[in-house]
């Protein structure tokens, strides 16, 4: 008798929300190593990747085709800045430092949310803010030696830290939009943000003097898979799990990002950067666990 269940197993796995989130995080994590692999400039990668991503998001996410308001464009600007800073920082410093420093966004959210979202900072948040700030400072106490894949780590670290701020503004902007599409769609903001990057960086990206077939293949992958398909998996998978589980599963991205760069480029973060990353992710994980536990108890 023929076994007909086996072929359906991969399809069932892809329908699992946890698997989708882990796969999305794994795809996100490839960005640093691939960006470094291209001979294109940071402006060229940013522009062409986002142009392709805007088209991919429109094709893969029906929700991205509606909910366009003036609020969408405001959030899109913050998201666009994040995309550009991430790419340019990756060209200047290690991809590990880039993703670790971008992950300081919860610190900026706690500082700015009272002003922008009218959400008060509680006494227990102060300890978390101090821990993340300490982790952030460790990236700058030691001057890292330049590498072939990280020629200007100081400037790259500054841009990566700035991307943590702009990503925090993006997240708060998405909360500002909320679930009411009359105020604007989060997915529409992603499309608009990528469109802004494409147009804003295009003058700095042209002319393309030399580019290999690998360069164009890498840009197409970054736009369609690393952004487009990954966000589709994120959008569908996040509906099937709790907020805590989603946040923990998405930590796969910063965990894998430096591994790909080490495997492809032999790039390793400094001991100070690793110590800072441990503090940042430890504080973030503990706070997420505590907040979710407190919500369940109440």
C-alpha cells in the first residue's frame, strides 16, 4: 500500500505558525552576509533591494494594497531610514554589530513612548533601560580594528545604533496605526518605506559602473526573499502564537546573522560587542517573559 501522508508533511510544516516565524527570522538573518558579498555600494544595494522589495510585498501581501493614508507615509519615512541605515552600517562594521545595535530599539521605545504614545514608564522599566544602555555602551568602549568586510567600524556602529532608534520609531508608528485600516496599514507602510528608499537612494546609486551577475542575483534575493517572502511568513505566522513566543522565536535573526557572516567572510565580533549583545538580549528576553507572565496573572 502506498503511503500518501509523507508528501503532505512539508506542506503541514509550512502551515505551522512557529515554523513560519523561525523561517522568517532565518531569512531576515541572511541580510548582513549577502550585503557584504556584493561589490555594489551601500546606496546601490539599499536602492535596488528596496525597489524590488516594494514590488514583492505588493504581490505577496494583499493587505499591502489597501490602507494608504497620510499616516502611512509618516511611518514609511521611519522605516525607510531603518532600511538605509542597516545596509550602510553593514558595509562599514561587522554584521553582528549592526544587528546587535539595531536590537537596542526597546530602549528608545521606553524613552520615547511617554512623549509619542502617552505610555508612562514604570519603575520596573528603569532597570531594563539601564541594562540595555550598559550593553549599548560596551560597543564603543573599545576601538575595533578595521577589517576587509568592516573598514570603518566606529562610523558603522554609530549608524547601526541610529538604526535602533529609527526601528523604534517604526514600531511605535505601527502601534500608532493600530489595527484600524482607516488610519493606515502597516503593510502599506512597508511598501511605501521601500519605495521611499528606492527613489531617495537612486541618484546616489547611479550610474552602475560595474556589477556582476552575483550582485544582481543577490539584490533580487534580498528584495524578494529576505524582505518580501520573509514578511509574508511573519504576517501569517505571528497570528498563530503569543506575543512572547513570537518575540523569542524572532531572536533567531540576531543569533544567526553573525554566524552567516563568520561562515562566509570569516568575520567575528569583538569580545566587547559580544558582551554587550548578551546584556541586551538577556535584558530584552527577561523583560518580555516578565511582562507576559504579569499579564497572565492579572
